[in-house]
């Protein structure tokens, strides 16, 4: 079962209460306060895992609670801390606060983890309130309660290429030809009821080019308003690097104008938002083995008018499949390189734009070790003449004093 949305309730553990106790020991007539602190409550942690690809494990178990901390005890014994729990989510999961709608975190990388709900602090025992003038305190603190949250988890698949188009445009057949994915293929609309992912590997080792393709369920007119399955799965192509728009140019669809089909899907992508219409796009005329040449030529001219790359394929015979696969790889590599360059530039800009503060003032003026050694040798060389002059002056003063004493002794004699 593919589940890409789930609502859960989480609660971190509350802190244990502080203890009020006094020492009762043999040969200790005046035992002082000995109440220990309460233990800290457990946290609720979320971690991105590559072993999960759906949120189905949250559908049937929507409540999670960490262990609370134990209360403090006598003899200054602190209560044990509560055990934290870790919830595994698929990479690409976005966590929202269900009550406020605020984005808590976007898990875009594997093994990324955050503390969603922090455990409560344990209360202090009466030993902490002892003073020279208040030697038998009876005050103690209760532990802080844990945090309760209602969260909405939304999974957006991480893929490089998204296949879009009308139902029965040949998307599932294409992904089955270029990857190891085996989606359901049939000759009726909405055969694909959930997104399918396939890994495409081109070339030979060690120069293999690989990328991930997502097969999105078919779109129809009005998909952005809720018609068909559009709004349910369009979010899975928000993270893609480029789109491949398949248009059926045969008579099997019953639609006569391929350009109109192309414009309808493009309009739905624009209405959905998230910049889908601005993504790099490849136009593909599918089912070329049964296509009408006039339809293919009309779609080719329209793609050329919009400045889009055009390919004609047949997933049944395999015509044009290899060329299209390499074209997708070229687009993916170009976008990856562009994103990498952009991140490097932005990081440099951030470093240069960092304001000077007390904390980073010394760090900013820090000089490499080699440079400091050079400066030290220069300073030492500059100090040598000054030291020689000082020594000469001191020698002259001593010589004058000795000469005066000798002159006085000679005069007395």
C-alpha cells in the first residue's frame, strides 16, 4: 500500500519530581537534606531512512509517546532519565504542525535527524534549597511536563525526472522499458493509481550515468481543481529536475488534437503552482508505431515554437527509447551541475557577508601558522639592533661609574 500522507500524535516524556528527604544515618545526629532530583523525560526524534519508501507504518499506529523520567529518591539519588523514541520516515518527508500549519522540518537527506518534541526537565530535590540560614528545607520541585504535538506527514518522492501526460499516454510502458520498475500496464484509463519509481542506468562501468524516474498517475483537465488523481500526486514531481511530457499521437486516445492535449496538461501544472511549468521539459510523441504522421508533425512544430526538445518514441518496438534516455540524462546532469555551482556561490556570499561580532572577530583576523612565523622572524630581526644599542649604553654607564670610583681613590692617596 502506498501512503504519502499521515497524521500522528506525539508526546515527549515528562520530567520526574524532585524528592524531599533527610539523611537518617547512624552516628550522624544532624543529617541534612538528601532529596535527589527527578530524571529528565525522553525525547521524540525523527530520522530520515532510506529503508522506508512510504508512510504506511504511521497509518495504523498514529500515537507515539516517550517514557517519562523517574522521580528523585533519598540519599541524593537522581531519578533515571526516560527513554527516547526514534521515528523513521522516508527521505523526502515534510513534517508540518497540524494545528498551525507551520513546517517543522523537511527531510531531504538520508540519516538526517531532529528532536521534534523535547522531554521535560526533572524537578529539583530539597538538597538544592539548603543554605547556611535555611538548613532543613522542605521545598522541592515537580518535573516539567512533556510536549504534545499533532503532526501531519507529507511525502514528496525524490526523483530526477517526472513523466506527465494524459492517462494511457504510455508513461508506465516507458518506465518499464528504461528501468527495472514493473508498474501495472493496461489499455484503460487510470491504470496507474500510485507513483512508481525506476532507476535508469546508462553506459558502462566506470562511466555509468544513473538517475531516478517517477511515473505519475495520468492527469486530466481540471486535475488542479481535484478532478481525477491530479492533486493527490502532483506534489511528487515538485522536487524533480526536469519533466518529460508524453502525448499520445495515435487514434487510441480518441482525442484529435495533440497540441490541445499538451496545452491542457501545461495549464494544470501552472494552476497547481510550485513552479512546475518552469521546469525543463522534453516533449515526447508516444506510440509512434501507431501514430498519425500529421499529429506528430503538428506537435513537433508546436514544441519547436516553444523552444522545447522533441522526441518520437515507441515503447513497444523500442524506437527512440535510447535517444530519449540519454536526453533525460543530459538534462539531469546539467541541472545537477547548475545547482552545485549555485550552492558554492551562495556559500561564498554568506561567508563574505557575515557581520563582525565579538565571537568571530578573532576568527576573522586569524593568520596561517606559516605567516605568523614569518612575521615573528621579521620582528625579531628588527629588535636586534635596538637590543645592541641598549647593551652599549649600559656598558658605557658602568664604565663611567668605574672610572669615577678609580679617580676618587687616586685623589685620596
